[in-house]
C-alpha cells in the first residue's frame, strides 16, 4: 500500500512540475537556453508512458545487495604519486590530477541526490574520500544544475579548499548564493575557455536541460567539458543525449587520452537527453579518444534498468567495437599516460537470479 501511494504521489508530482514549468515559461520571457539540435519538451503526453513504465517494469536488482567495493583515498595516499590520473568517486563525480593540480568534476557527496535528505535517490556507497580528506583543488567544474551533479552541501564544504569554480552560464549564481566569492567563479558559454596557468578548460555543447525547481526550467546552461593540460587531454560529456555535437567536438579538440561518457540512467523514453549505451559508445568514437570510462552509473537508482546493466551493456559493446574500456573501482587510479582495462568488479555482486547469457543476448539484439 505504501509503495502504491508513493508511486501515485510521484506521478502527480511529475504532472504538477510539468504543468507549472510550462505555465511559468509562458509568462517568463527570460528563458534563454536551448539545445542545438533537438528541442526537449516533457509534456503531459510524455509523462503518461513514463508513469506506465515505472508502474509495470519488474527489476531483479535496482540496487546492489552487497557492499560496493571501494578503494579508500586520503590526501596522503594521493600525494604518493604526481602522475596525471583520474579517480572515479561515484556517479559522475571525478577527481583528476593533471599538471600537478587537482580538478574536481560534479562533486556530489550527500547521501541523496535530492533537494531534501529525507527522500530521493539514495547512494549505494559512500565516497572513497571525504571532503575533509581532499587536497587543495585548483578547479571545480560543474556540468549543469541537476541534483545528481550540483550538491549544495558539498559546494559549501568545498569553499575553503577550492581556488576556482567553473560553470556553464548562470549556474554560478547558485554558487555565489551559497557563499562562494564571485571572484572565484567563471561562467562559460559553449565554446568558451578559461586558462588556469596552462590548464585549459573549455565548455562544449551537450544535449540536455536544466532546472532545480518547479519554475526554473532551462534558466541555466548545461555543458560538456574539454580539459587540457601540458601532456594530457580528457573529455567529460556531462549529461547528454546523442547528437552531432560530439563529432564536432572531436574534430575541433581531439584526439583525447580519455573520454568520460555518460552511460547510465537511460531509457528509450528519454533517450533525447540521456544516451543509451550504444549511443554512449558512438559518442566516444566521435570525440576520438584512446580509452572510454563510462560514468553516471553505479551510485544512484535513477532509471528502470538493473544497477549493473550499464556496465554489462557497455562492456559487451566495447568488445564488439575494439574500444578500450575502463571500469575502475570507485577510488581506483586510472593513469592517463597508460590507461589499463579494468576488472569486472560488479559481477560478483550481481543478483544470483540474473542470467548473464540472457543479458548478453539482449545487448547483442539491441545493436
């Protein structure tokens, strides 16, 4: 009964959000941001099939049944090497050491990806490193304002440790409202760059949307990111549907040492704004990177697939297309000079009832 009530309330809330956002957009003429290719509009007609999908979909493993393996990090452990490296901390939160400086991407450390901490998607695991243990951070990069990428509590705790905050247009307003000194915040339009003593950070297009409340749909920009140091260059997709912009980014800025591509929380019903695994792999190919690290998975239950499905599907696809795939444990170092294929750490945790052959057949049939 509680489950049924929760689902009904969720559907009603989605309807209210869409209706209010459309009503507000009709009178608010300041909404400036839109995708370059596809116009994403979540109307009442699209909410009904989504609601039905949530009602009818049966999942064997929406969340891990055992502890997710972590490699614990501290500032002292990080200081033991100076090589350029990336550490995946969870979902889309990434810690990068490049040119001897640290860059932190989409820092989410709270228990829930939600406007409140008593409800909403709950973490499967803790971060491999606490904010208190983080070293000094040269730059924090934010891809967009959704709660699974922009965590107010984390920003407030990070302020003493961070030199620069880099965001898409208007996202910086949140940061200054939360106590960040405006002089530390740089907002970028697509194709604009900032240089931090030789470390170049460029905002590039993505196909998504923004909003943290009922009345602010698309009032801030969303972006993917190119991060280039003296020796290495990486690409982070942020959240995005598949579009021709990835090829354009690859032509302008590639090749990359590593792509960190959204591969999770997907569904055919919202593939315009979240890529399916096949599209994630194509985005990696488009941007011309040596190795791919799938992100936006393994930490929160944000869709209708089993928690491990993104890893399995992208692993099968990478094999078929001879793509070097990196699926490190959370906290494991990925060295940019020589990234190595990772072990399948999630497989021992998969539900015993899941038939691997059946899943692989599904993956193959979707290609």
